[in-house]
């Protein structure tokens, strides 16, 4: 995943970079490194699955809360 797609996924998940860092315990400097041209603007592969699971769980939580009403 490139860094621009990562930012789009964060937006889709309604997460800020700070919240992502808090939940994943990724070093803030590591996140900054992903954004650099020197690193090829690449994000590790595990980030893709983590964000997909976060988004899916968030959607399920919304449905569960609606059903409980």
C-alpha cells in the first residue's frame, strides 16, 4: 500500500493519524518515514489488514447498536 492510499483508508475509517498511532502503538517517526520518498512512500502490509478489520468492526458495531434499540 502506498502512503496516499493509507491516508484514504484512515479517512474511510474515520481515524486521525494520532488515533492510529495510539491504537497500533506505531512510533510516530515510523509513520513519518512511510511518507518519505526515500522509503518509497510504502506502508507495511499488515496495515492493510488492520485497517480493513477496523472498518469492518466499526460497521458491525453500528449495526449491533441499532438492533439493540
